[in-house]
């Protein structure tokens, strides 16, 4: 008995028969697919957009609003002072000193910290015994929290009884020890040493990832052509590692502008503001002196500096890296 549900050989669809629904190729079907794709995209973006508005955009706008008031943080701002808080920034020696110290930290990071991380990454990218252990050891400081790092180095650089002074005394260099974090002439250098120990491992891992993405055939070809180690690094490795270097520089600069927790745990901005950063000054005025309006002006200034730098860096430095990085989603496959 032949099943009536199976088509016979005579009425089976040929290769040219369209098995899609009748509406699939129509304008209504394409519009329906576009609407479905749009709703799907909106459904995925709405939760993130809500969090961004509530946790980022609203605080930014409120800080900008509060910056035009003399406000202690209780109730709603009511004592409108116009742009006085912003003009006060330009006359505040502490804030101007914060800008200078921020510039110093950025310069030291770009001149010392990042080259040191790059040199270690290049060394640990070679085939040496135990390189996985070395990578773990160098990356371990970055895993520690800033609070633990600050307490640890406060003990190491404690005057007279700290590990640093004991080591210097043991090798006959007692005169080099002293009040590392309490002396205005040494506090920034010591603080930068702590920052380097804490963050160089992060940049080293970035560089290692970039180095491992470089095809080994290119360096082998340069070796066959007679290029020495420095020539291979300068002509092959460095140009191909340039996108990673640019991202590392960007993160280092933004981190220096927004530095707070490590400084607060170690020195709280002392002695006499000589290690204070913009974020520490903001905290001092906002949560210690209850001058929230002025602290809001500092936060707006920090945001503006970071935003201008980020936009300029993206426009003039990261432009080649971002070309072709944007994607589009279209339902017609075109």
C-alpha cells in the first residue's frame, strides 16, 4: 500500500522549485525580518543602556549641576554661585599642583614603566626555561588589591624599622634611607616605584599577547636575511606591536589621571599635599570638608580632561586601528 503522504516520482519538486514561504521574498517579508532584527538588538541593548544611564550618565549630569552651587551634600543644592567653583580651580594651588603631579606621573610612566614592561615581555617571549613561572611572578602584583599593596609598602618603607632601611643599612648605605613617604623630596619618587611594581605586570601581559600574535615566520625571514636582534625588533616586532603599544599608552595615561586608591592608602596626599592627585583632592573636599559643590567641579574637570584626551587620542593616534572595526547588522545580508 502506497502512502498518500509521500509524493510520487512524477510530482516531486524539481531543483528550480522555491520551497520558501510565499512571503519570504516579498517586501513585507523583508520588512518583517528587519523589524525582528531591530527588536532583537534593542532587547539586548536596553539592560546595558539602563545601567549606563542610571550609574554613569545621571551621576555625571548631577555632578555638573552641583558644580554650580555652594553645597554641603545635604538636601538639594540651593545656593547658586554660577561658575565660581570653576574659577576657584584656576586659583587653587593644590589643584594646580595636582595637574603638575599628574603630568609627572604620566611622563614617568611613559618613559620608565612601559619600556620596562616591554623589555620584560620581549625577554619572556623567548624560549627560556621556567618562563611560565616568571610570567606568573611578574603578573602577581597586579592581582593584589591597591589596599593590600599600599599597606605592604607602607610597612616596607617605614622609617628606620622598614625593610628598605634595613637592607640599605645592611649594605652600608644608611644615608640613603629615611622617611620615604614623609619627605616631600622623596614621596613622589617612592610612590611611583610602588605604582610601577603594581601595574607593570598588566602592561607586560598586554605586550606578551601582542608578541605572540606576530607570525614567527616574519622574524625567521628577517633572521635569514641577516638582520640582528635589534634590527628584527625595530623593523619587525615594534611595527607589528604598535597597536598594542598604543592601547597600553592610553590605559596608562587614563589611569594616571584617575589615580586614587593607592595614593590614599599610602599617603592620603601628604605630606602637605606633595603626593595629592585630583581624585584625592576631590575626596578631601567632598567627604572630609563637605564642600561637595567644589568637589563636583573637580570631578567635572577630571572628566573633561579624560574625555578630551580620549577623543584626541582616538582621532589622531588610534584612527588606523579603528578603521574597519565598526560592524553593521542588516537583515538582507547585504
